[in-house]
């Protein structure tokens, strides 16, 4: 695998640009943990307590994700996301000889199963609906990956499959059986030993199926189901010894959501992708959208902010692809970029002042005719339109406050 690099200029996608910069880490720590007393105390270092270097690695992986967000997903992308998410993290389950650039090789992998219970309502990764959906799937497909669910040394999944075939209520009985066994504790889902090449082939298969199903999806709900199915299939395959959820749910899920026209989600508990149903996970993603809105700037949601953000991208591309790149173009792009970033931190009143202070600097024309005739440039017109939208927003907020 060639050496990885994320040092080249990579622009944050607009959907992430809407989020306050100091809140990006919240996509990479379970939201339900963030709002606990310990979560509020530790903040972005919550997971670093047990895995030093965790959030630094995740933010590097986040930067790489922004680099590939306009590309069609591949197995190599997933390997690279894994590399950045794990490099430099201490106290993982990886051995010294495990490689970041490969899927697990002739090792089993898996995770403990836990139902929500009294006093532990949010940490569960299994639901009865998810178990039902999983059982129906493996019976229909004859469990092609040979998954197991172990209670001590007993494969209780094979027992559940037999129960499914016993009478009209077989599926209900099998779900009840697994539910009781998992509730009693110490139950582990296992993805069996496979070679690196076998896993890579399966990862590629899941990605190919995802792209095909996505091309046939006729509604937003169906597109959302396609993304969920991909990430859940990959999570259950557990292609790595450690770092599966962070790579396949926290990173891959949001990368694909954005590609498919959705905003990124700030999940309550990413581990629910283990054994929650598709419909439940759709609700989890939608709840995560609401969580993320708490950390959005109002200004970034205005139509002209989006136009200016795209325009800054056009300027960057113009500078990089031109045979005779102009320093003026790069300078203007950087100034506009800095202003857009700064606006997120300001009150609406201060945002208006900041735009007006920069209007003539950023809005200055680059062409000779535009300069000589003092014509309005696209950026100047858009900045003036953004001021109008912010003023309207300010008046709306004031009206709401007086009601």
C-alpha cells in the first residue's frame, strides 16, 4: 500500500463546515456518554482515558474522510480510514505484529451482546427487532459467513436457527430464546477466522451490492436503508481485530450519508449497528441529526452562505488547475474561507459587521475591466445578499423572543 498523506490541502465538506469547529469531536464519541457527568467533565478526552491518542487519531481520520468524500467508496478507502483511526492510539487490542494496512488475517473477531436493561438503558447493542431481522436473514441466506453466538462454548445461534424451523411460532420462539440468553449476560457474537484476501473480497462484495441497490433506490428512505445495510453488514463482518465501530460506523456511515445527500449524524450509541433493526437505525440516524443541530451555526444554514462556500471552492480549484495560477485568486479564496469560518463563531450582529468590514477587500475584482469600472463581483454581490439574510434572521429571532 502506498504511503498515506493527508497533508495536502483538503477542504472541509459543507455539511461539516456547518458545525462549530470545536464540536467536530462529538461525532466520534457516543452522544449518550457525552451528556453524563463524566462526559461533561472529560469532554473530547473521554475515550482518551482508556485509549490515549483516540481523539487525535479520529480527527486525522476525519480529515482523510473529507479528502475522499467525493469519491466512490472502495475497500482501500476503508483500510485507509482504519489506518488513520488507529495510528498512534495506545491500549488497543492490536498486537505489535498486526498491520494497519490490512484486514485481519486468520483471526476471529467479534463483540459482546448487551440488551438495554434497568439502569443501563442506553448502552445496549441488541434489540429483539434486530435479532428477528438477523435470524430471518441468515435462514434465508444459509448463514454464508458462518457467524456464531456463543454462550460459554455453546453456539446458541445454531440452536436458535433450529427453533425457527419448529412450527408456526418458530421465529418468535427463537427470538425469545436468544433474548433470554443475552439478557442473562456473557454472550458473544463471533465472526470466524478468515484470511485477509477473503475478508477483502467480502468487503468489496458488500460495497458492490450497496452501489447497485443505491442506484435502484427511488426514495430518500430507501437510500438511507442502503447506507445502513452496508455499514451493518461491514460491522458484523468485523474485518479488523479492533477499531471496527469507529471505522465502519462513525466514519464510513457519515461519509456515505453525505455522499447520498444527507447530513452527518451524531449517534447516541454507534454500537447499535451491531443488532438493531434497519427501521430502528433509521430513527437513530434521524435522532443523531437532531443532536448535531445543537452545534450548528445559524449563519451556515442560510442559502447564500452555501453559495459562498461553493464559490470559495471554485476559486481554490481555479488556482490549482490554471496553467497560469494567480496569487490574487488564492488570496481571495483564503480570505473568503477565513471569513466564512469566522462567521460561525460570531453573534448575528457581529457577523454583519465582519462581512461589511471585509466587503471591499474580498469583493474586489480580479479582472482589469472590473477594477477600472469598479463593478460588483460575484463574491461582493453574495456577501451583500448574506448580510440581508442575516438581518432577516436576526429580526426573526427577535420576534420569537418577544412572543
